[in-house]
C-alpha cells in the first residue's frame, strides 16, 4: 500500500508565512496539529486548535529552547513503519501516535552570520531539532510526508482535498527536496566553522552545492546538454551569472561562456573600455576617455572577427554607441546600464541579447576554477596576478617611455585574457593585432601580423601601422625569433614574463635592435 491517510501533522517553523492558511485547511480536513512553542503560539493567535509538543511528550522545553522536539514520542511517531509488525508493537507499547505529515523550516543561520557579530549568538541559530525532524520524515517517506518549501503548500492542500492522501512518488520527491535543504544547511554551518581554514589555498575537501537556474537548448554543440548553475550561498549580485536580460533570444552555453570572457576582461580597466570577444578570445579591445572612441577602436582591430561577436562595456550603453552597434551583427552586448534612447535603437534588433550586469567593487567570491578530466577534477585559483613594482623589471639598456608603459600594461591585461600562446600588439591603449591559441609563439606573432595587414585593407584609418606599437606575450620567448619578427614589424617595446634559458640571448637581441623590454616574472597561460 503506497498511500496512507494523514491523521496528525507536526508544524515547526521559523518562517511562518502563510502557515495559518495551511493549518486552517488541515484542521478542516480533520487533521490534528502538533506544534512547538513559537509556532503553536502563532497558530493559536489565528484561533487554530493546536496541541503543544510538550503535551505529547509530557516534558517541557529545556535549555532555553535548545531541546523541544527531541523525544521518542515525536520521532517514534514519525519514523515507525506502518507495515512492520515489530514497529507497530513498539508503538502500541509506548502509546505513541503516528505523525504522518511534518512541515518544518529551519533557523535562518545564513542571515545570522551576516547580521550577528557574536559567535555565541550565531551558534544559537544552529538548528538541531528542525533538521532532525526533516531527516526523520524524509527517511520514512514510504509512510510520512515532509514539507520544507513554502511553494509546496498549495500542492499539499490540493492533493489532500482531492485524495485525502499523498501518493508515494510525491512523498519521495518531497523527501529528496528535504535532504537537499538539510545538506545545504549543514554546508553553511560547516563553512562558518571553517572560516579560518578558508585561508588555505586549496581545501582538502571541496563540497559544492549548486542550484540549476535554467537549462539551455543544448551545450557547446547541439548533441550536448547544457545548463547554468549558481551557488545559492553566494550573495554577490555582480558577475555574468547574475545577468538581467533586457531583450533578445534565450542565451546559449557559448553565449554565456563568451560573455563571461568579455565581462572579466573589460572589468580589469578603470577607464571607459570596450572588449569584443569571439570563441572566448578577444578580437578587439580599447580603453579611451570616450567610450564611443573605445568602441570604434576595438571594432577596427578586427572587423571580420567582430561579426557575430560578444561585446562588453564597463560604462552605460548610450545612444551614439547603440547607433554604431545596430549597423553590425552582434550576438550579445553586456553593460552595467543602458539609456532609454539606446534601448529604442537596439529594440529593432529583436534577436540581439542585451545583458545588464553589475561590475563588482571587489573580487567575486568564487576564487577557484574547476575543470573535469578523465576520472577526476583539476582545481586552481583564478588568475588574479597583476603588475606591481616588484614584477615590472626593465631588463634592456633602453627604458620604455611613459606612453609605452601605459600601452604595455594595457597589452599585458589583454594577453592575460587570451588563449595561449598569446601575442598582443597595442598602440594608444588599443589592440592593433592579436595572435591567439597557437601551438608555437612565433606562429602567434606571424598570424597577428597577417591579420593586421588584412584588417588594415578594410579599415577607415589607412594611417594605422604596427610601427611604434608595443607587444605583450603571455609567456616567455623560448627563442629570439619572436622578438626579431616583432622588431621587423616595428615594435618599440615588449612585455613578457621572462624565465627562458635563452633570456640572455633575447635581451641581447632587444638591445641590438634598440627595443625596450620588461620582465614581469608572472606568466598568464590560459587554456
């Protein structure tokens, strides 16, 4: 028999929203209600007949409310198996009544950790009885119904009104939700107790609880499934995962992957900046006092690759930029805000996705990158390496000018966000050419130069040249051929990590060609 009539319900809640409605319905259905102190008092204020739990146990609350429901007459009523003759004998001997329905939610521990400074007070918000009641009812789902979500109240009442009983499949589904709630709750508490251990670079044990936000039509390719998940315990509203979609089609897996790459890159700049991304690689980046000029410069880097690209701005999207963008095909635009006039212009492009995303004032609280491998996972910290005095060493006879230093730092940031092997040519805080994802560094230089020549043919600015540009490399030069090729293109200054066994040879070649060079001792591989 998979259905059992509900005779007795135990209700114990921190969040009592709408429970008076449920309790009245249960009472009208002839279901007896048992409740703990605060909840019992609340229900009685609505003239709902309630048996206080202490009347069932014949034992008062003790230890300031720490012990209320932990009693055999409560847990025996929840856990006994109605088809087990030994359980029935025990229940009859102990004169325990069945508890067929358990409605519980938990002390708000997460809120306590945010709002309370005293550890003693936070500890008092660790629920003991609540999780125990939930787990007991969920374990015995074959005979007991557990409700932990206010969104299931209507379902419960509708089922009871129509059938007077809850079927087994639904009880199992509700039990699964209950165990999910208690596991997340336990993780919150575990994390709080391990605050000091969070300083460990890599934890010995990593527990991740994620909630599915939505399922996409497919993953990276049509034969793969894909979905977006979020950590419910991260409160920060910044970042791509917390986007607000303003218009356009549903986002795809690739849209979100590229959007994150664009967002992370443009977020590195303090001044107005624009980044255009294609297949997770930048194809144009610019920083300028004028956001419109930054857009024009970024777009002119590689107009061909920008077609169907993802664009991120770190300033509000305005009418002038919207007018320019409306003339080309883009998949996604990301900005912190959008003006009314820009909305009107871009609304004509119905499929264009516009995402409004908050840019963080501090580092977003997911410091790790996780990658699956056969039979396991790779975990690493995010690449948050940045330049400072200690890792900005001039290693050549010639020193870079102030203007070159600005461009070198800009190029270094772009190379950090480009797939290895990455080579970036920059002038006036704008990318001129990008070589990405090649198996050899020299090929990245050659491809970048070749793309510049082809893009130059389509550019409105025929005066563009690589002469006087700077170059950034995400990793050291294994041979001097990379520097020689860059020098022939007109590069005047280079920034790279250094660390090659041929560094001395590369430095000599730079001195020979009157090129300044910076070593950062900081590599930015990206795979």
